C-alpha cells in the first residue's frame, strides 16, 4: 500500500495558529536537545534540525503531534506522514520504522507524544454508553484530523510545566480531556476497537503484552491464540492485520531489539546477547539481525555508539514518535 491520502481539515487556519503556539513551547523545552522527558511522565518532546535516517523502534499506545515540520511512520507496506494537520494514533504496541522528513536549523521538526491510557478510554466508553459499530480490524496505527480544540488541550497540558505544583491536580484532568477529544475525533472508533473488552483488537493487545513479557521463550501459536481466546487461524489473521507482522515475526522483532539494547549498553557481547533473547544459533541471530538493522551486530552497535557520542541527547531505540 502507498501513502495514506490527505485528511481534509475544515478549520485549517485555527489549527495552524494553535500549532504555532505549541511549537513555541516545545521549541523552548527542547532547546539544545533532541528529546526531552517532562515532569508529566506520559508526555515527551522531540526536536530535529535536519531530516533523520529511518529508525526501527517500538511505538507504544500513544498520540503523536507534529507542531512544526513533518514525520513519517512506516508499518508493513503502509506509510503515515503527519504534520500539524494530522496526528498519529498508535493503539497498541507496534514495531515500526520512523523518520523525520521535514526539518531544518531555521525550522526544526518539533513534536510531542502522549502515552494513551486505554483503561481510561474503556471507562469513558462505559460512561458514554454503548460504543458505535466496531470498525473493521485494520492496522493499529492511523492518522486523524487535528482540531483546534485538541491542540488547545495539549497547550494547556504543556503550560502546566511552568507551574509544576499544579501538575498532580490538573494534569490528570487535562489528559482526561485529551482522551475524550481523541474518542470524539474522526479516528475515535480505532480506540473503541482496542479498548473494548472482548474485541479482536483487545485480544491481540493482550497477546502482545504476553509476547513482550516472554519473548525469549519458545512460541506455540496455538497456545498464544488460546490465551487470546481466539482460534489459531483468526488470531493469526487479526494479529497480522493490526501489526503488519505474524506473531513469530513480532517475537523475532522483540528479541532482536532487546539484543541490540543489551549490546549497546555493554551488558552482553554478540553470542551472549543471542542466547539471552532466545536464539540457539549465534549465526542465525547475526543473519536475522543484519536483515532487520542493515548491518551485522558489531558494526551496527559501533555505529550507534558513535551516534550516541556525537548526539548524547538522542534516544536510539524505544518508542520514538
């Protein structure tokens, strides 16, 4: 599949103005760094002054906004390019490739991500009554149309960073509003799908949680399907539909990324990292590592360490959005 079609924006002027205000705030908090955690644990800022190389990373359930520049996520054969007019919802943990496509020193890429609380989504669903008709089980990543009201809620959340004493009381209220705005957006149905207990999306999310906790163990699809309370054929189909990977490919992706983290942190060499994440053959591990990351383990880790030396603020793996 190719690039997703543009999403029409019925109030583009208000969105652009709200985005400009947010860009000033994010620019201030990211001055001199490429990533900034905040006093609000679920909120993170990003900055790039030039387009970036594609980066393989785990994207957790979150909403990502670009307030200046543009970024692209690749999931399977689909590309999701987002900017101030479009936000990105990731409704379950996904392995994706991300890269900044529009940035310069004069106009840096500026973005923010807020981790989603799917339990809060489920609670709101109950309060609002029965959900709308469930959408088809599609990718767990989707573009939505930005609105001035959504950006205004994010602005008020960011403003709290200047009054940290108010964060414990007011941040949960504003985050609740943001979840409500997302549920009311053109892509709210995707969140309904994942948060609805018993839905296909919810069952796949449970299976992903199991894989994340047990990635080094041998995997039997029938057992994982039973854990998700689905038939093996239905489980395999919906897992691939949502994640763009088979369960075995997803497990392999988790193993290789954990091995990369272990080697980068100096906790293991190539052979010990391979065994620790569940591989029995270091040669097979090296082949599959090279296929995913584009270079053998030692060469890739040396390259990452050099990047880290030159750009200490950069996060080289994890949920970069």
